[in-house]
């Protein structure tokens, strides 16, 4: 089947030009002008931007957390992703302590294979690593899941100590894996949380008070030091605090292969949200927490100067009713996370490109090209070029939209950006040449997404 995306402004991380895209089957065949080609389908992109499908390397779908499960499973969550211009996600199977990590990997694989409507991969979370599990890590890499995440937070649950981190990093030096780190000092935060609860400080605002920036920056610097000692790259997830970014920037200045992501909520929301009345602040509880505006300005600067390489969503959606409310009277019991997968493209375009904080090519680099390179799926994903998958987003840069829980696809019952008016919206989305979003509505099918076998990370300059 031949498809032509005609007359749009094609934008990649390095180029921007008017033209057509010829698609044959599932891949891009050529770029240029094809007035004589008889296509089975023509997508009119006149007056629109044509972007590579977004790659979101940080989502949590159908995931257990604090006695509940995220509101989106792999169907509703990937529908939201598609509507938002994301055609590839990477999610996180969580190893149970004492369990072979391949067990949770297979469990998540089964959930995604049945339901996902966009292409997907998996980062394996490591919570326990006796030497007997080393061959399992090697096998996961051979099977196309070469990335592993570890937590420096949540003692008694997902936290691992420095010895486990160092062991895992040294193994990836041998097998070509890539390590992601959640950087917060979990033991210190645990003390601060217990002291707050004992003193009657139980409201959502204490999510921020008990996780001050230094608990993030200390752990970030420590993770970087362990990676340097092991001789491997490291990727810091959901960075929120200016001093943590300074640790990343200093390491990169020394030539170390250190990478980091931030998320739209850290760029656009502040800790004032945690004080919303009627327990409304619980909607904005996440870890690390929202910060002050000064941190936001430093993060935007980091995006411009390449101290930060990726904008992910850390999409961890819960409902306020029956889920966020679980933490009334005890803020550490609030399921932590916010929805975001549906609005990343529009938010970053409006507040990044339109408001002059980042350029159009950099926008594409942050939401598509860089994550594809770092997580071993470039140029198949994150690019518009002959041979790449025909994952494309036709984006109307002038369409006005208002974000609201009433119209969203995610199953969360609130929108953290409720009532925000944006200019720029996803119009049409193609996944491997098939239209899955048309006029902003999902038209694909359950289970249409495929497991994405990934290779080694491509180092960024």
C-alpha cells in the first residue's frame, strides 16, 4: 500500500522543509515531491507541520503502586499517547524481590501485547540482584530490552543500595546495557516523612517539604559517581531540581556520558499546586515533587543548552476519587504521579516553541529523536527519512485547544492543566503507515502496537 503525506512542512531534529512523504507499506520510501504517484491514500498536510512520531521513554501503565493500580492500562494509556502524538512508549516492569526479573518482564509483555495501540518497549526495574540473576539481564538485552532502572528512593520497597547499583552498572559495562536512575535519597526522605507525620504535618504540601532539592541533588551526584567508577553511561529520570541539574551539567562538562530527562509538569507546574483546598493538592503529589519557579527557569535553560536531553512524561495516572484520596491524613500514602502522555507534544510546542524557549528542531529532538537514539531504536523511530518507520504526526500549529478532564482520553478523572488554553494540536497520526488518529480522534485498533526490539544506546554529543 502506498500513502503520501502531502504538502506539509516536514520537521526533524536537524531539517525543516516543505515537501511530501512517500510511504510504502510500513516505512518511509522517499521525501520530495510526488505529483505523479498514484497513492492508495493521501493525507493532506497543507499548512501543517509533519513531525516524527513522539517517543516517550518513561510511562507507567497498568502498574501497581501503593496498594492500587494506575488508572490507565496499556489500551487507554496508549490511546492517550496516540492522540497526543506519541507512537512509541517504553514502560517499566517491576521485579519482585527474590524473583527472576524475566518473570515481571514477561508479565508486562503480555499486558502490552494484548492491548497497546502504539509500539512499545520495556525497561526492566531491578530491585534485587544476586549474582545468579546476571544471566537474566544478559538475556533481556539479547531479546531487545537493553535498559534497566534502579531506585535510590522507597526503602523497603523498590530502593536498592549503592552496592547493587554498582554491580548492575559494572554488568552493563560488559553486556552493553543502559542504566536509568531514580535519584532521591530514600533513607533521608523516610526519616523526614516520619517526623512530619508524627508532628501532625499530614497534608499533600509536605510531599515537597520532605523531599527538598538537596535529597535529589545528592543522589544524582552519587549515581553519577557510581557510573563513573563503573565506566558506564547513566540516565537520570524525571529531574526536577536545579542543583540536581548542576550535578549533571558538571559531569557532562568533564566529558562523562551522563544524560537526563525532565517532564512537562516540572517545567510548567509549581509546588503551590500542593496547597489546593479540599485535598486537591493530592492530585499533584509526585516524586520528586513539584518545585518553585526558580527551578523551572533552570530546567528550561538546561533544555536549551543540552544539559537536559529528553522531555518524557513519567505518565503515572490515578483517579482523585478512590485513589489519590487514599492518602487523606497521611500524605506518604497518596499514590504518587500525574497523567501527562496525552499533552506532551502540545504543551512543549505551546510553551517551548511558541513562547520562544526552544526552537522547532530542538522540540523534535527532545520528544522524539534523542529518546530514540538513547534507547536504541534510532533511526527506525524518531526520524523522518527513507527506511524509517512511517510514524508521523500531522500537527496544526494554529489550532486553539483547551485542556480538560471532560475531553481527555486518559482514565484519570482530573487534568493537571485543567482549563489551560493552548495553540497547536495533533491532527493526524500514522503508526507504521496506518492512520491511527484522524481529526484528533483515535481510529486505530486494540493490540495494533508491536514490541520494539531495541539495540544499544547511541551516545549523544
